[in-house]
């Protein structure tokens, strides 16, 4: 996948709640500005769908310093 330049909205909501799918795929369920909001939503999803695995991920696009560089996507997976 080609890295895309992050938008202002992407930088405002770095906490993503993802659902794990077969074949190492994932689906972003929701995005949040604060981690406690993501944890609360995760707890609600676990009560509603206990058999479906979800994970909170911090996605931060590092700003490019030069004109010819591409932002690097860094992800930190957090198991709650």
C-alpha cells in the first residue's frame, strides 16, 4: 500500500478501534481523539459481541520534514 499524506482529521483522531477479520485483514470500526473514549466503546462492543476480537490501535502519521519525503505510518497496538 502506498502511504498517503495524513489529513487534519486523521491527526485529530489517532485512536482507532479495529476488528480482526480472516486472512490477516482488519476493519476500522471507529476513530477517537482520546484513548478513554476508545476504551469505553471497546467495552460496549465486548458486551454486545463477546466472540468478535477488537483492538485499540494508535495511528500516528509522522510529519514529513522535506518536500520529497513521504509520511511514515506508525502503529501501536494496545490490548485492553
